[in-house]
């Protein structure tokens, strides 16, 4: 049975609300409007306004309410409309939620789930299109997830809610209409990367909305005799470098695809750890494909030119393979 990424998220929310009375959803337009991306559509009618709470346009305020609710025994799912707007709530997330276990000597935990859309490709320009996943992956005290498949969208919410510490889930806006067969949701751990495609010549490492274009590039390269293994990081903090290193140890080459900017990117962190842990297994310097160092443009052609594309991924692979 075909299920969309959006539908998988909605099913995961509904299951969580049915199975635990402590769970509630809060955010801008999550109730009567059904969510900016229709993830919570229909949940207000089923569960009522006490558990599906529309919040005012104040990320700092309603994320803070979520922190307080979690401290008092509830299991809030807080939706932030887009990652750009989440910057308004960084004080609550970084200075409070991520730090309270440490600051209390383990006496308090903050079982809070923050969901937000991320990424470009929809001509929404520079205030609605950036990828700040690496900013959050920099912070000790939180887990950072990036579901890139329908199965992960369906399966990651339950273990995130069970985590005693804050979990941030990044949903790339280009994935909401992605559809795939999903019969019985699989148990999904939120600690491990996943090998999405086996290969022998080079490892392509990516996450989130870059996975489909990376898989497309791997398909095209296979037609030219270049076998790429594709590793989906899935969990951006803590990074599962064991899976990445094991893959690169087999293929001896690596290209990292990251929609974040190149400077200070997650791709740079993965590359650094690869050099630290697998230097003598590399037959060529690793490469990375990132977004151009500009605010995301509005114009369609400029937006596409700024982002990682199948063609730029292929070119990077060919360069590392020495074929260009």
C-alpha cells in the first residue's frame, strides 16, 4: 500500500496520541488548518483542542511552553513551521532543553520532540529555504534526526518520544509528497546510519532531502560502470561514523552530499572524521557537494544552480574516481 511521507508522519502522530495520554501536539496552524504541510490534518477533529494546540506566532514562547510541559511529565510534539523560524527559539533549545540534564546533575530530563521543515527547492527564497541541521548537530544534549524515507518518517517518532532528552526532527519539505509502499511500520532505531544502496567503487554519504538525488546519481553512474554505495546518515547527532567508516573501508573513496553551506558544514565534519579514522583506507581525497555560499535565491534557475544536483554529484564522483 502506497503511503506518502506526509501520511506516514500523520499516522505516527495519531498512533502516539492514541497510545499515550501524555502526548500532545503544539505549533503554528497545527489544529484548524491541519499544519502548514498537512501533517496534522484531521487530528484536531479526532483528539480535540487540548491535545492539538494552535500556538501564537512566537517560536520562543511555544517552544518554551513545550520545555515546561516536558519537565512536568508530558510528552510534547512541537512543530516549528520552518527551520529559519526555529532560530527564534534557540535560547529555549540550546540554553534550556539541551542543558538541563547536565545542569541538574541528572535530576531533570526534557522529553521534548521538536519537528520542523527544512531545505530549499520550492522558490520560497532566503527566509524559508535554508538548511541549518548542522547548527543543531553541533549541540550536546540533543538528538538530531533527518528521516529521508517514508519508513523513517513513520518509524522515528515513537523512539523520539521515548527518549528522555530533546529530539529534533528535520523533515525536508521536498519529501512530503514522496510515496512508497509501507505495510507494517518497521521498528526504527534512532542511533544508526543506513546503507541505502550497496557498491564497491565509492561511498556517497548524505541525509534528508539530498538522498533521492544522490540515489539518482548513483543509478546514472552505475550505467557508466561506477558502483557507488550510498550511506544515509539519518541520525546527525550522534553521528554513526562506524557505518560510514566501514563503507569507506570497503570502497576506499568518499563523496559527501550536504544541502548545508560548505563552510562549517556537516559534510566537513564527516570528512574530518573520515580522515581521522580511515586515512590509510582512502585511495583519493574525499570530496563534498554542498550548497553555494549564498542566501537561497528566489528565481527558479538560480535556486537550482545554488543547490546540490544530480549532475554536480556525478561530477564530484567522477573527479574522485579520476575519470574527469
